[in-house]
C-alpha cells in the first residue's frame, strides 16, 4: 500500500495535477482521491497496451434493448439436430454482430452488444426446449424489456425445409418451447421466426426433431437459417411489419 501511495504522489505531485487530487486522513489510513482519467492513465502506463478502455456514450446508456432468443437443447449430443435451428441462428448473429455468447446468466448462455444504436441481447436458454420460458422471462424482467422487443427463433415441423415464417404474435402452434415462453411471460405478444424443418410420416416426432437432417434437407435448412439471420437484422432496424413483408 505504501509503495502504491508513493507512486501516486510522484505521478500527481506536479502543479498541473495538484488541482485534481486531494488527500483525506482517516486514521489509520490516508486516502488519495484522484480523477478517474488520471488514475486510468497511471494504470495504463504501468500495464501497457494489454487493456483498452471502453467508452459508452450517453446514447448507449439510453439505448433501446432488444432480446433475440434462439431455442434449442444444450449439449453436444444435440448439435446439428433439427430442433436446434434457433441456436444456430444465434451463432450466425453472434458472428455477424461481433458478440460473444458465452456468459452464463439467468439460466442462459448470453451475450450483449450494440446494433443500429440498440442494445442487443443474444440468448440461448440452457434448460431443455420445453423449459425455455423461465430464462426468457427472467432476462426480460431484469432488463425491463417489453414483449414487443423480444423475438424468438425456432424450428417448425409445419413448414417445409428451406422456408421461414415471421409473425408479430400468436399461439405456440404446438411448439413446446414457444408454449413455455407464452406461459412464463403471460402473453403471446412477441415476435417469432419459424424455420421449416418439415416432418416425417414414418419417424416419430420426438425422434425426428432430435435427429439430424439429410444432406439435401441440411442445405435447405442452412439457407433458411441465413434468411432468418437477415430477417432478425431487418427486425432490429425497421420492426416486425417490414421484416414480415420482406421475408414471408
């Protein structure tokens, strides 16, 4: 402590810095209060370019918050399955927007950044598909986000592979993940993007959605994922009505 105080005194001892500091005595300690800018300058001189300061403008502080939720099942055994189309769109958006989705918080993997002057939260609920709702409700409650500022990306058996469909609100349509979200936030008044995975008349539904698509279907679903990513960006910029008109 004494060594640090001595370095601070040396740094701020000039007449130029004297006006920016003051010493207060509290037995048995002496506290030196300095401007944040001067302290940051001191720290950066000591540890060099290993850290970079991050500045948030007043515009960022007041930024509108948007939540983008991708539905899927956690775990390597589910990677690449039809049911994880929502997770895959979040991965595409994370790469596009330069957001790392690694923070474990509110029962989700999440990341945050800015796009078009909006604060964007990318969310992957880490409970299984049919228990996705609590994570969404918790994030929305913590950040005080209205339902119309949430969009959910999920797979859909009723759509052919390669197709997507956007809606501003609605029912779950038989999708357990959407049903749980509606139950937990108490409303279906949120946007959603459904990615078609088709259905099989032979394979039981549970086995089908947890299975991996054929190479031909995989190509179509990949194309739909790319369009879903673009549709989310359109939603962020212009809202759900414009996104529906362009991508439905």
